[in-house]
């Protein structure tokens, strides 16, 4: 029996406290109080800052006796200066917690602001390398409430934030276990107005997370189960969400799939992300869109190591052909249906910086968990494949 959108409502604690369902944004003030936040700084992106949903959230907080300021000086691919400016706003307003409100850029920036506002070391000292996170003073980390307005990155249930180092034009992951939001609100009604092209791009980001997590070679059966079901939800509901943004069931199920992807990818990611990060850093391209473009080329490249798992995915999805070729064919068909470019040309990316990008991709943290070993030569070949539309 198909559930109604109204029945898709629940609280769960995995991997943090989540309040899921249409209308749950009305509980924002209660969430702040439960987290011990009396003066929140709401961090959002410029496009949402003046929206009705943000205005109403701030007004509801004010009515509940929680003075709330808005910070929105951030890029779609956040840079360190955005964090620095956010810290200044946090301290200037004597805030004691952060509400991250938006998609991945706002949530990542909000989490890193909350983390960095109480630290004395520079931001890059906390890059996700080895045990660098232990350098942080945990007492200096402010609590975060995360409100997701897109179904893509799943940053609302993550313990890190991706920030671009403008000096080196590289995306870096800032990590600490206490960066995990203490309470998450996932309200599908907040996603209704997301345009079809952004619904498609963010949805493909969620697919990349679930897919790469499942195919990563590490042993993590729980992540495998989550990733596999996340892929199925995206197959069923992403085309519906793109076709009709007011389809609340599709919006709800895609929101679940996005959070599932971010939960699963603690197991690892792969070359889809390794290739995407330099493109985002150098061309300011949408991360989900770059993931979508690279996806079939990386799947084909990884064929020797993923054939068995790919066949398992294909069987679970009920594809006509239950092997890797069938999985790639489905990805290609999905991309065409929702309007994703087939090649890098659709992102206005040419070969001029491929050598530089390949070197950057090779040292990206996600490269090490790709099922087939990759270095600059292999990654450059993949850039060339994605430009020419060449599937191995």
C-alpha cells in the first residue's frame, strides 16, 4: 500500500535526532530550546535569505523569545572567507548556536562557523587528514540545528563541511565528530519551490553518494544496506520530483534518500567525487551536476572491480539487464529524462586545465576509496572521456 504524504512523518535518531515530515519547520523554536540555543545565528544562502520560509522561521523564533539574526554572505561553493565573515557575525551578535538553513552550501558553512568560532588554530589545521580533528577544543564548538531545503548533499546528517581554499583553489573537508547537528528538521514542504534543474542536480548528488558508498571497497554492511535502498528510492522518486515539484511524496522520499547517502558515505566515496571537486573549485560548477556528468564514465572505468556489486544493484532495482551495463544504461536514461548534460561541454568545461585538475583529483580524499586505483594519468583519461562522451 502506497503511503500518503501526510503519513510520511516520524522522529528518529539515526545518525542524530531527526524530525521528519511536512510542517515540521513549525518546531524550529522548540528545537533551539532543546539544544540550549537562546540566540541563534541562522546561516543560509543569498537566494533564500529574503524568502518567505526564512522570514517566517525568524519571526516564529522571535515570537518564542529567541532573537535570530541571518547571515547569508556565502558562495554556492563556500570559501574560507565566508566562514571568517560568519564567525565575525556570530561573535558580534553574541550568538550561542547556529541554524543551518538551506542546501549543502548553507549547511556546510553553518556547521564550520559553529565549529571554528571557538577555536584558536586556523581552519586548515582541521582538514580531514588522519587525526587532525583532535587538535580542536571540543568546548569551543557551538550546537547546530540543521534545516534541509534540498534533497542532495545530506549535509544535515554529516560531521564535516566542504570549504574551498581560495589560495590553492582546492576543496577541503573540515571534520570533527561534534560538527554533527544536534537536531535536524527535514520538511518536504520547504523543497516544493526548488526549480526542476536544481531538483535534478541535487538528486543526482544524492545518487552519487549512495552509489559510490555502496561500491566502495571497504567493509561496512550497514552502509551498504542504506546505500542500496537509497538508490532504489532515487530511481522511483527523482523523476517524479523533477516533473512535479509539488509532489510531496516524491519530495519526502528524495529527502530521505539524501540523508541516507550522507549516512552511507562514511564508508567511502570514489572518483566521481574526486573528479567533481576540482571542477567545482575552478569553475564554480554545481557539485551535484558535476557528479551527474562524471557518473557513467567512472562506473565504466571501475568495471573490473564492481561488476558483481553492480549486478546486485541492477537486480534490486529490477532493471531489464541485471549487470553493470544495465546499471549504466539506467543512469544514462535517468540523466536524459531529467536534463543532465552528457559531457563536460554542457558545463562549459574544456581540456585546458585537465592536467592541473587531474593532479588535484589524485590527492582528493575521495580518490583513495575508489574501487580501482587512480592517479593523475587515470583521472586525466576520465576527464577526457567525459569531454568526448566516451564510455569504455
